[in-house]
C-alpha cells in the first residue's frame, strides 16, 4: 500500500481562482510533511514544509495539517498560470532521513 | 541556493548496455538520493547514501547499483540496461536532520532502446 496518497490526480482552475490539493498518509508515524512543486522539464523543488497541526501561510500558499486524521492540504489563492505544475506531497517519520512521495496532482491554471 | 548537478541531462542506451548517471552537490550535505520518476507515478527511491563509501537500498533497488566515492558525488549504475528502466532519474541531497528538505537536480531522461 502506498504510504502517501494524493487527490485529485489533476485539477484545472481559472486564473485568480483557488486551487485545493489533498494528501493522506497511511503511516501514523509520519510527523513531517512537505509540498514539492515540479515545473515541466525541471526537478522538484520544496514549496512548503509543515510539521505542526494547523495552518501555515506563505504568501498565496496555505498548508493545513491534521496529524490525527493524517491529512495535509495545500490551498493556492489567486492562482496564476505560473502555478501550473505537478505538486507532490511528501512525508517522513524522521527516523532515517527517508521521505515518501505521493503520485502528484497536476495543476493547470487557465488564463 | 543549494546546488545539485546531474549529468548527462539525457541519454539513449541500448538494451544490455552499461549506463552511469552522475550527480554532484555543492551543498555540503551528508545525504544523497537517487529517485526514479515514471509517468503516472510519483518519485520512487532507488538508493541513498549518508556517508562516503557507503550506500543503502531504497524501495526499488533491483537492477541498479550506486556509488558514493566522496561527499559531493553520487552515481547510479545500470550494469545491464533494460527497456523497463526507461524513465527520468533525479538526484537529491539533504542535511542529516529529521526535518530534511530535499534539494533536487534537474534530472536525467534515460531512454533504453
């Protein structure tokens, strides 16, 4: 069973709209979560990390973590065409520097 | 910003041939990783290393070897390349920490024919 599951697989939002991405883990030992973003032809790049329950806001991006339900989400406000990318959720229990990735959500922001 | 450089950026190999993918980091990070990315899949860990001259198996190590001759360099070796190893390969590095953000290279697109 995959340890990190993301939904939806793909998402299309209009420019200026709100994009919401979801991630659920199956391992209750996971304590650390990240969102990575990968533009076409590039390597993934860490977008945000979240290690405590609640919200973490960085500009137009807000991550929310609920460890009890093993759920983390990413909300992108005022979406821009440059936000079009593949978004990965990643999680770790911190014990051995191993990070597990979901299969990604492909976001398309239409002008 | 942290820098991870991969070479080559793309490669075409023949089935049964030997392929070596190289990775160099200037981050002074202890940990280095090799991931594979296939269409419809996320990133799957092949091998990783936390110190020079030592490597560890990841989740999909079969058909791959790794080499870490120095802190800065980490290679992925396909001794007998197969069609199923056609994919994009990413190298990454991180500090030794439970809060270990990964820094990725730009990737190597490998096609095995």
